[in-house]
C-alpha cells in the first residue's frame, strides 16, 4: 500500500486527499495521511454559526464566513466536488434581485454603472451619466477604442502590472476609481506590482485580439446574452449567478470534503518540522515528536510555510518560494437589528478605493447578498481590512479592529445602532501576491519538483487564489505522483460538463 502524506488541511490539501481516496475506490493500492497544524480543517475557509439569542426564535442563527464567502460559478471544480460529496443541492446563488455595488469616490457613494465588466464600460448611457468619473476621466476611458494594441517582441512573455496596463489603455482615473478596487482589491494586491499574466491573462489576450478592452468586453457581453437565449433555464433548474456559496457557509464544502476523504486518515494539531527524502521514500517529522513514513509528499501550505521545509530538498524551489510575497488581512463581521441600522440594505456592498485613504478596503452586506445569512429582522455585514498598503492596521487588537470597522461603516455608509455581536478572523500572511515575475517563479517550482519523484506542491500561492483553483492544484499534485506510479484515474471532463 503506497501512502501519500499531504501537508496542509486547507481546501487544496483536502482536494489532494479526496483525489487519493478516489484512486483507492477505483481499485488502486494507495492511501493518504493528511497533517494539519491547526485544530480545525479548512484553512482560510471558516464558517461560524451564531445562535440568535436576541429574539429567542428556535433554530434561528447567523452564518458568518470568516474567509472566502463564495466561488466563481463558471469554474466547475466546486460544483464537481459538491456533487461528489452530496451537497450540490445546498449550493446557494446570490440574491441578484438586490444586486448593487457602491463605490466610494471623493467621499460620496456611487453605484457601479450597469454594463461595466471588470473595468471596461459596455453600455454607453449608464457610463455617460454616472458621477463616478469626471468628464476628462470618461473621455480618457473612451480613448481605449482608439489606442493601438501593444506590440510584444517575439518570444517575450506578455506581462505588465495592472497599473501599467490600465493607465496605458484607460487612464489613471479608471485605475484609481474602478480597476484597483474591483480587480486589485479582489486579490488584496498592489496594482503597481500585480502581474497581469499571473492574475488576469485574459485581459492581455483581449487587447491582442480586439485591439481594445471595450470592444473585447462588448463582444463578451453579447456572447453571454446569445448563450442565455440559446440555452434558457430549464424548469426547476438551479439558478446560475456569477458567484455561488452554500446554505451552511463555505465551510460546508471543506467539511464535506474531509468526511468524504476519511477523517480517520487526518491528523490535526500537529505541525510539520522537517521533510527528509530517503532511498525508500519520505519521512515527515512532526512537532509532537512523532514521524510519518510515506512514498510521496504533497506540500499544500502557503509558500512561506513550504519554503523552510523544502530548502533541504531543493534550494532552487526554496528560493523561488521565498520570492512570493504575502500580505496579512482580516475580516470583521458585525450583526445589527434591521430596524436600527438606518441604511438601505438593498446592495451587495461597497468598495473603497485606495485613493480615498480609508481603513476599510470593502464591506459586504452578507445577509443581502446571501439569503439565510441572518435571521428575520437582523442583518449581517462584513468589513475587510489590511492588504499590502495597510499592514500596520493588523497590529490592532480584535476589539480595536471592530471599533475601526464599525466607525468606517458609520462614516461611509451611515450605519446606525450598535452591533449585536462581532467576529474577527485574522489571516496572517494569508494572501499571496502575484507580482511581476510570478509565473517565472512558479515555472521554476514546477520544473524542479517535476524532477523529484514523490514530491508535489499545491495551494493558492501558485496558479490561482480562488477556491476552485486551490482544489484543482491539490488534484494536479496527486495526479503528478500517481503518474509516476503509472496510475491513471478516470477523467473528470465529462463529469464537469454535467455539473448542471
């Protein structure tokens, strides 16, 4: 029986474990042992349930997500896993009847104009009439239709920073007022350092194909509309929205993955001290003084945690890992009585551009965006702080962070009333920064690990920070190891096509 040791119990490590379990169910002589340093599984996917003690309604509760609260619907990995683990019927679409996004600009709130895709306008009238941009800013954004595409030397990787790309095509005001909060904010990244090839290669490809982002996104919007007409929803078919979550919060996914993989093969509360490669396999030494023997190792941790473990194995991998910067952040959830909050809750949230110099990066109206997140008569909101431009805020205590976020919500949104409760989730060095040169570093890591039998890396530090990306990275890591043993599993392609 060949044993694969999986280091890390986040969604990438659980994706790896589930892949091994599937191989065993297909009759292959393999198993896994997963090790997680924290007492709980799920990594940055964490959901807490808070009983509603303020009305006494039996079973009423708040569903508080501390990390990711959703995944991109168009990416099939989460749907596939949900079907596999029996929770597909619990997938939860957003309440798009209340879909609005506010953007703070010059101290005022504006709605994101209808038709904006990423940061390009695809509808003239909403763009022309919005107060979000100045007239010169609108004219400069419109010049995207006339500016020629960038010519790249043959053989050179197309890549530039988000800042360089947006300013070149759409102007500085578009970057500051729209692209940075919409795109850079999602990745909690610095636009001046963020690699477009590593994060949004589609934008670079769109410029080359259409010569204009506006033309490219108009074509994309028309294609979506044509597909909706061609394939209208079938009666009883699950509603599709841009983002999807689960009725029990995102931890419902990782809990289901752990259950399906087998919790008897999972160890929590023990960190990995060293990894050693021997003639007969791998030895993983743990902080409790014990060790594990395996035929392969999948390291599914943050890059900064993987670096010291892999330095004795391969210095080139370790050096590349140390070149991936990270930033810390926190989410602060606050609950209020609906009749006391004093604002219109018919919106998904607010984005606060860096140029506004606010402590709050963004806020989500969780109980509006996701039905069932708060009991009747209550609302749930979530603020985001930290990121590469404000690491100092993370030095505050939890109580201070709650006070800061509550104060920002009062000042920016007009929130009244006192919170019924608060929850703070800190993510120390939790967001990898895909800076320029990131893909070169990742290729070094992949090429060097490919040459080491029985070793693979997984996680959000490499080729995508989204939940589906992380699941797929864990699966790819296991496929690499199984391939070395001439083990091939049934393809997932047809299953992915049928997730709806």
